[in-house]
C-alpha cells in the first residue's frame, strides 16, 4: 500500500516537474492513467465501492489484452468519501496532479454537479454511469446511465398499457433526481390524460426509516377501485424499510406493484426478498439477461472479486460500456488527449451486455434497451418486458416546458449542449 | 335455496349452468373455453404472457384433477418444463438435489442441477389470475381459514361467475366469518347485476362491511331512484365514519411505535448523557453494534431464526456493553468534566467504529431475517391491522424500561449510580468506588443501546451508517424529556413519535420532521430543563 502510494507520488512529482518545464506532452508516459472517483467511505460507499472494483477489473482485463496504444493502463483510485465538495477537490487533484486522461466516477447527481465545473475548466472527460434526471449536457461529461426517457417513461408506459394502471403514486427521496424525474413523469401522465386527483406525490427525507403512515396512505389511495401503482425514486438505504413495511401491511405486488428506479441486484442482496416477489424495477441491464457477453462478464467479475455470490448491476454495465467506448475512441484517435477523444467518442459503437450494441450519440448520451424486471425469490429479476429496439438517451425532456425546445449536439459546427430550436440560439452556458 | 341464488338464477340463468360446468369439469362440450386442455398445457411453456393468461383461464375452466397442483406450483415458482420434450414437472428441493416429478404420469427424476429444465415464468397479472382461479377451487376446502382467504381473494375482483358459485355454497357454509364475507360478495354482485327489489338489502349488508370492494361498489352504484340513492349515501357515510375512527387508531399506533423506537434508542443515552453527563457521540454506533450482533447470531444459528432474535437480545447487551466499558476506560475516563473534548473524542470513536465495521462486514448492508412470528400483521378488522414487529417492539421498549427502572431503584448498583451522579465526592467519602461505578454505568447505557440495535435491525438497514440516523433523534428525546430523568426519556420519545405521526399525513414526512424540531426548540426556550426537570440541590450547579 505505502510503496504504491510512494510510487504514485513519485510519478506525480515527476509529471509535475515535467509540466513545469513546459512540456505539453504531460499525458505521454509509460502508462495511461485512468482516474476512478468513487466514494469508498461514508454513506455512498455501499453503492460506489462496487463500481471502483468494476473499473479495476476492466482495466486489468484491458492490460491482459495488451493495454491501449501499446501502453499499460494504470488506475488512480481516490476516495471522495461521500462528501460533495471533496468530489470537486479530488477531481481537480486527479486531472491536474495525477494527470489522468479520463475519469470514471460519481454516483449522486449532486456529486456530478459538484465536479462538473472542474471538468469543464480543465477540459477533461468524465464517464458518469448512473441513471439520472437529465436536463443537463456537458461537453466534458459522457452519460452512460439512463436518462428519464430510457427508464422512467418506458416503465410508466409498461404499467399503463400492460398492467392497466389508472392511479399513480410518485414516491421519492427529497433531492434533485426524484424531484426532476417526478416533474417529468407528472407532466407525461397528465399529457396522457391522467387526472390530477389520480396522482399522489410524496417525498421523504434521506434514509427515512419509518414508513408506516406513508404505506398506510398508499394503501388507502390504492383502495379506490382503480388499479394503482407506485413509481419509486426512493434512494438506496430507505428502500429496505419501505419494502419491509409494504410486506408487513400486506400489500403484495399484485395489489399495488412498486416500480423502482434505484433498486437493483446489489440493493436486494442485503434483503430478505420473499415478500417482494413481483415488485418491479426498470433498468437497462439485469444480471439475469441471457447473452454470451453477460455470462462472460459475470464469470470475470466472480473471478476478479473472488466471491461467487456477488451480483452485477446496471451501473456496472454502464461502466463496461463507457470504458470500452473510451478504449475504442482512443484507438480511433491514436491519442489519449481528452480534447481529441471527446470528438472521437461520438459515434463509437460497442457491444452492451444485453446482447446488442450501444452507440454514443452527439448529445453525449448512449442508446440502450429498456428492460422491466420482476423481483424473484432469489434476489434476481425476471425480465417481463423490454422495448422492441434501442432507446436513445434524451438530455432535455420533451415533457417539460422550457426544456422541450432544447437539443444537444456536441459535433462541430453546432457544438452546443442546449441549442434552442425555436430561437435558434445556444444559451452559451457550458452545460 | 337462499334468496341470493334465486336472484342470480333469475337474472343470469346461463351463469348457473356455467358454474355447474365449473364444478364438474364437463365444460368441453359447452365450448366456453376457446382453448382445449391439451393446447393450454402446451402454451404454458411459451414465452408470451398474454397467451399464457388465456391458457391459465382455460385450465381453470376445464378444471382437470391436475389443475390445482399445477397452478399452485406455478404460483410458487415450482412448475418446470423439460427443455426437449416440453413435458411439465413439479420441482422439489431435497438438500442439494432437485427432484422433478412429472405433472402427469411418469417417473420422478432426481438431478444435481436444474440443467435441462426451465421454470415456467409468471408475472403479476398471471399471479393474480392464478390466485383467483385457485380461490374458486379452494371455496370447497375443508379448512375454514383457506375458504375465508379464498372468498377474500375473490372479493378483490368480484365477478358474476364466482358469485353464482358462492350463492350455491353459502347455505352449506358453517363458519360465520366465511359466511359474512360471502354475503358481502353476493351483495356487491346484486348491486351490480341484481334487480331493484334486492338493492335495499344489499346496501344494508354492505353498510355493515368495512371491505374496500364493498365501499367501491357503493361508490360506483347508479341508484335507480331517490330513495335508494339516499340509502346508499347514508351507507357510504357510515362506512367512512367508521373508517376514520379506525384510521385515527392506526395513526395512534404508528405514533406509539415510532415513539417506542425513539425511546428505545434514547434510554441508553438517558443514562450516559442524562445521569453521567457524558456527551457520547458514539452512542449511535453502539446501537449499530447491537444490530450487527443480531446479524452474526443469525449467521451462527441459521436453522432457528425464530429463536435467534431472543438470543440476540442478551448477546447484544453484552457485546455493546463491553465495547462501551472499553470506550469509557480508554477515552472518556480521562475527559470527565471537559464536555467539548468528550464530544470530539467520542465523535472520533464513532468514526473508528464505523470504519471498523465497514472493513469487517463490507460497506454493504446486511440482512437480518424477520422471524415468522414477527412478520405480517394482526388483522383486527378489514381496515385496522397492527404489524406484529412494531407491536412487539412497543412491548420490548416497555419491558426494557421497566427492567432499567428496577435496576436503578432496587439494586445496589442503581443506588451507587444515583449517589455518584448526585455528589461524586460525597459518594466516594461513603466508600463507593466511583471509577468502577462510572465504568459499569456507561456499560449499562451502552448495553441498552445494543438492545435497541436488535429491535432496529428488524425495521431498517443493518449497515455501517445505522447509528448516525438515530444519534440526533436520541439527543432530541433526552433533552426534551429532561436531562437525568428516565421517565422523561420514555414520555418524550412517545410524545414525539405521536406528534410526528399526527403531523405526517398533513404536512408530509420532511416538513413533519422540521416542525417537530421547531417545536422542541420553542419548548426548550420556555422550559430549558425539559419535560421533567431534575429538582433539588444536584440540579442547581
């Protein structure tokens, strides 16, 4: 550990010295450095540690294949400790001090918002692997997780058309992702003719653990004789007591199904899933997907982590796609210079784990299939529905006033993240 | 024959025929089912859920002898088919082996893996369809509870066919609960399909029921004349009044249960902070250690989950108590009388404990299984159900509290603790080993925090951050209740719980929490010493 650190410091010092001497080839060395910016301590460690391990695995595999451009890849792992301002500091440290060529990281939207100015100022690249609320497009960020139209909207469509849901509970944790997603969903539902009295919106604080009265309210709301479903943007930790309370109050998935956007295999692995059978989740990947790529990925993961019981999940697939895209773009460009790679990334197509291909689009979002799964007794998902083709991620929602007219296209000559098609103007913001 | 059957017969004679067919399974000639039985069994192994739904309907209508077993196995995820022959099998797990018994005639196969067999997958729609079909078959079960569950299942979606069947069974029914549920179902059906003469009676039956479907039937009721409309409206009002009453009782229960969790988390702190005056920021982590102890105990005795919780209570007390004594001896002992340093030091200790747990058990949450006797709810009537785990936690909280009061009031240790906290020098002069008493008192407070951890492990995540979410609440309860007063902690916890739950439906969870905090701040302004201030000379310094 210490020798590794010493080595890291030595390299950093060397690089710092070389950049002081005025060389522009700061990224050229014996290794290509990749920054991994995931919390390894604090509240988000539960989700983010796995992604750090995923990155280490992907990098190790690429090195076995001979690295990139004939150079070995080296991971630089830092711990922003679930502390949002620290994310920005660590990002700056990775780019300016460690001279990484690309960073894979962040989980919460607030951490992404915190590092965004840093990436734009230093013109580096961030791959962001988690589903998020959209309404953002940065030249320096590549969003490999789902935008709302790749997760929330198809899930609602499924409930409306296949399950026949007429009354909706939008339950979420009180922060930016659920608030924006619910705003989009509400606009979408109203556009589909759902009345205001048939939508109930509920927010709870982070880590909420006493769900008794909310579940009882949901039960009451759902007993009006119309099929009711809960669309849950409840974050991480609060989910387990929520599902426990649902089971205890005797609400089964057949009565009131809950479709969750933040509950995956990893979250279920800490839970007795018997009472949850039938509740739904919408993702772009499930561990139970049947494809050769997925089988190989799971096998490699078990070998790497040395534990056959560990599960895989959607953000892991996002990193898998993002990493392979970056490798392909670097090979296409022949350099790791972020300025060049940013342009080379657009249009890159790589296999995803669900048996198809994902492409990076000009708005820095990717194309993905959308899957709906039902929770099984063993903590896995049975895929009950999927979109017929790939869904391209939409940075600006079509259902919100203000963002409806915006498009994002980072190709020259437009090169704009928020071009208004009505006023024909780029608002000039960087994101 | 009862009046219900007569109206059903008069209105829908075809239904009775159908129900007869349902009972005897001679439906083939009637062509009511589009699919033949043979086709239906085959379709089950397809991937198309819509086709499968039709197949299940057909199987239920044909009702061959295998139907009940097959549908039940399908519901439990135990119906498989062989990949090659597409024959249906029922899976049983015996140790490491899988036994596949053919649904129709044939030899059972024992395998080490499920290779070659595939599960028949179902989704929510199929699940409720199967439940409804099974319920029809279970109406004639020997067990009254099964019959009751079946009628209640049918009540969720009362259809004319089921009503006709029930009408033929109601007179033979011996169990009064089942009969009542059946009567409700028939009344709903009558309101929808029966003729006007039967409506008044049906409305009266429904008015006495608290069932949701009954309520909805009344709400959707298109009254043919003014008298009936008035009657229906009165019935709805009556049901609503009753429901409101039960809803109030439910809120009260929710409040008490949240209160008991708060009190449980705070009682330990009431001793360390209240009696000893130590600001222990690691209190939450002692709760967390108790929760992890529960997890470890369950790992050690996987066969006896029901018992494990009972074993975990004393185990958590001992483990957390020992950790508490260790903290007291190594850190706090040196810092008595320096509250700021104690606060910082114990905050450091809490971070160390969190990271230790993270290193040992990984940052992922661990699952503590809720034993059978603690899951589910105590169904008092159709609207009011008290969840068992919450109910037991209220009782547990009271038990812990009473035990603690007894220790403080009736034992030598309690006497010495009180003596030291009131006047340390005087107690020492009387021969009390104050250092020893300090360690034990702190250990007692820590141990009780550990027991709170056992209760919390059943409600929330067992993870490294468990303690953090309760530390602020605990301090809030102790300060509100009055520092140094155990009764204060109990009353404060309970009242904060009830206030919170009363505010929640009206203000939302986020605002309710804020309002409670504002309330406490205002209260402390008015009465700085809390609900039950300590009186006498000791409190004056």
